[in-house]
């Protein structure tokens, strides 16, 4: 039974970093569901890696900081399909080269670049691909974080950037509703074990704490995030729009877990 009703649908996945990334795990699940997945990546090197993983899939190169490359991506995708049923935006970047700084010392250039790549690229891609997206059942899904209200010092300026992304989802959903039924949603996972997260200072300690704070004492798995994305792309989630779906294994309800408190009090 084709429960997700994704068989034969064309979906563009933007942002595969490697085989451990959310974008790749999502692509695998979509392909298993019968969807045709197209890929857009940042560099020639990543394009070569994706072609090794999915030799039968179209792979495009697009630097989302460059408006002309986004327009070129639209034209290249249009040559492959006349209708996109879904867009997966799994794009994020933060320059931590200045070191682990308190938030008020965030370099202006690093903050603005992170906003451009991690947030505004969703708007830019959605606008460019507007006429290709299925106006009746099109679905756009981005990847945020479980909360932007927890001021984790090592995550720094990326939390405010993700907050802007969360807000953009709502505004895009409203804006597109004027002429279509295209939906915009975000998956908002807790801490994940990915190659990208490894570049965040002190991330491992935060990950281990978050895992113990979950109700099941096991961190959220990348495959679980991919499953949520696939559902939001599916017509089965047609009533969900302008939302952020939190996947944190109950962590947000469990900060005062008695076991954690005993460790701290000792």
C-alpha cells in the first residue's frame, strides 16, 4: 500500500552533505517510497559524492548565496520536470572561525552570512521555483531546531537565525496561499549526531546531556527526522501548514528529570 502517496512524485532535495545528513536520509526514504528525487548541492565535490550514492538521479550545483545560481537551478530543474511536488530545504552554515564567543561579540559578517545561507535561501529558492511547484499539493519542508528559546552558549548566533527561519515558514505559507495550496512547514529536531553538528564547539557534551534529558534516554535519530519530512511532503499531511513539528523525544518536558538532578546535586 502506498500510504504516503509519493510514488511517481518529483521532489528536489537541497543540501545533502554526506550519507549521514538529514537530507540524504530523507532522500533514501523518499526513493524507497517511489518518489523521483532530484538533488542540489553546494560544490562540485559534493555533487560527485551524491552521484556515487545515487548515480541515476539528477544532481545540480547551486551556491544559495548567489542569486544567479538559484535562477540557473530553476532553469536546470525545469529541463528535468515540469512539476515539483516537493522541496526539501536542508541548508545551514555558520562561520565559527572567530572562536567560541559570547553572543554579544558575534561578528556582523558571520551573522549576516548565516542568515543568508540558513534562512533567506528558503525564501529565495521558493520564489525561484514557485511556478514549478504543484499548486494543489506542493509541499516545502525545511529543517530547524527543537527550540530557539534555549540560549545554548555554544550554539551562539545560529539559534536567532533558526528563529528567523521558523518565522519565514509562516510568512511563506501565508504569501503562497494567495495563489496556491502549497504548504510550508519545518521539522524541528533535538540534537542530532551528524557531521555538520560536529563542527559546533562543545557539541558532543551538549548532545550527551540532551540524550539523557529525553524521556527514552536515547537521542533523536536522523532517520526519525527523515520520516517526519517525508510525511510533511506527503498529501497525507495536507492539513498541516505553517507549522514547526518538534522531534525531541520528550526532552522539552524533562529538564528536571530526577536522575539528572541527582547527578547535579552530588
